[in-house]
C-alpha cells in the first residue's frame, strides 16, 4: 500500500493525532515608562514593579537596565528579542532568580556590570558567562551556589571583580587566580563566608602581592594548620588588604576540637605551636644565586633597590643586578652579602617600602654535607678503636707455647685484668712444683739444677703472660 503524504492525502489521520503543545517564551508586558518603569534618556528603571517577566520593546540605546526587587525567577534565552549593544549595566538582584539559560546573554555582549546578587542560583554551568567579553564586575553574593564549573568564567579577559561571598561554595576557584589559567585583569575575588574547608596554600603563597591583596577568604570553616598560619602571616606582614582589613574574621577550626575556632594569626602561640613569622627572610649558601622579589600591592610601579650599607646597584656591586620586572638578582653569594635589602616602589597613588633580610651561611650546600659525613666517619672510627682496645685488653687469649693449659683456661674463663694479675702474682711465689714422677719436693731441698730450671721457667712465664705492662 502506498503511503500517503501528511497534511494532504491523510486529513482524517491528522484529526486522530494528539495536538502538539509548543512551549513558548513567556512574553512580558510592553515597556511602560509612565506606570511601571522610569525612563530617563538611556536609563530604564523598573525596580520594585512587581514584574515576573522582563518588559518587551526595550530601546536599543538603553545603557542601564534596572530590574531589581521583582519576581523574575528565570532568565531565558529570548528575554529580549532585539540586540541591546549599548547596554552596559544590568541589575537583576533580589528577584529569587533560580535559572540562567546558557544563551541568556547572547544579545547583551557589551555588558560591563552584572548584578545577580540576592537570588536563588544553585550552580554556575560551563561557559555560562562566555558571551560577556566586556564584563568587568560580576556580583553573585547572597545566592545558594554550591557548584562552579571550572570553565564558567572562561573568556572574561576584562573581568576585574568577582563577588561570590555568602554562598555554599566548598571548593576554592583556583582557576581564576592561578598563573596559567587566571584572568589577567582580575583584581578582586571574594569567596568569604562560604563552606571552604581547605585552601591551595602553596598556590596562594606563590601569588604576587597585587593579586593576593584582593583575594578574600575569611569566615570559612578552614582547618587550622601551620601552613595556613604561614599564608595569613605573610600576607599580614606584606600589609595586604585581604589580611589587614579582616584580621578578626580570619579564623580556623582546631582539628582536635571541631567546634572550637581561633584566630589564624594566634596559631603560633597555642595549640599547634607554629613557628612565628616575623618578617621577610631569605637564606642561602656560599656561591649560590638569589632572587629577591619586590612584591608590591600594585601591578605596575617604579622600583629601586637599596643594599646593605646604603648601596644602590650597580654602584660597586657587579653581582647584584635589578631585572626588568623589578626583582634583584644576586649571583655568587658571599658572607658579606648578608643584611637587609630594601625595595622602594612608587606610583601616582601609592608608595611602598619592602624590607628583605638575607642570611648567607658560611659554607656551601655540598660542603655542609661533607662536613657532616666527615664528623660521622670520625666518630665511628673512634668507637671502633675503643672497642678493639677493650677487646685486646680483655678477650685476647695467650698464644705462647710456654703458657700452661691451666693458665689459658683461667684467662678464657675470667677474661679480666684482675684475674690475670692474680695469676702473675701466684706464678712468682715459691710453691711446691710437681716432678715427673708425681712427687712433691719440699721447699729448700731443690738442687742447683732445679733452681736454674725454675728460674728459666719463671722468666719464660712472665714474658708470655697476657697481663698488660704498666710503664
């Protein structure tokens, strides 16, 4: 049977098919600049207008659109039918917003300022803000955000400030500030008052001061550690805003007492007994090279260095060279290079002075290890010598032919200096000696031949004795 073509040959069949429901974008009311909104030149304010959808027919020349304090819960792809290329500021705070379409910002790509604070957003999907290449300020605080895709902020090369405080974030968004992935223009990242329990401390310590000064992570349930203390203490010594302005809010949870919190800067005084950080210090060995960073709170500043003895490189110091980034390179270190190095940084709005203490040890790194090995070898040699002397004095058996079996058994059994001395004393006495026939001769009845033989035997015995001779 030949199949019929739809809509022409099968009209009865179409009547039997269920109607297809087409979901359409809810259309908001037309813009009313008299009753619901205030329109002043290129600024449109529809704040507190009890809107559930964004008004239509927005002028193309609009630069500021204020939709705050309404009931707009979803920002869909077609919320504006025309491109608003002039729009620079969009305010959607305090709306209960819980949904952002991946195409919500396709028609407003020139936004500089976007306020999505005080809403009910739960997550930030991948590439959600990618169309906003001109965005500079993004406000997302006071939401319920718990998940942030690592690519959510990709493409925002002009973004300077991101506010993510008072959410449910448990992972620090390192990709925003790390060397290879960070946003080049970013000056402020606020993730305070969230649920972050641990930080990438080594990565944060490596940040330049002009970035670290704008990284705020106070009021998080961080686990106390000496590494965390080092981070906050170093930032405090560098006078970074993020550490100085919120000293009392930088707290942590003691591992052994989960409900007990304490100030991070007090960790060197109690509980963990961390080593106190007192200043910027660099240690090195003879012959090494050392780079001192002039880590300023502003990105571009005019810098100069002053060496110990008020010497400014390269005056009389050919081994200290200031590099193009403002750091100081010292090659072939010597002991006299130890001291306090000062960096002076100036700009139109800020002057900074940084002091770095350099300590050069009077040995090479390899030389120090060699000294340790030499001392260890000498100690072991001395111990072995003492053991061998004692072994020789107390455990060496007599190997002379003139020693009797009885003396050898005594020396092996006692193995002491006292027993050997006693045997020597007994050998010198005039005691009765057994003859070959087994009889004893009384004292004084020996013939001259026997006397000579005894004298020879006594002399031989004294020479073969194991008793040490004392001079």
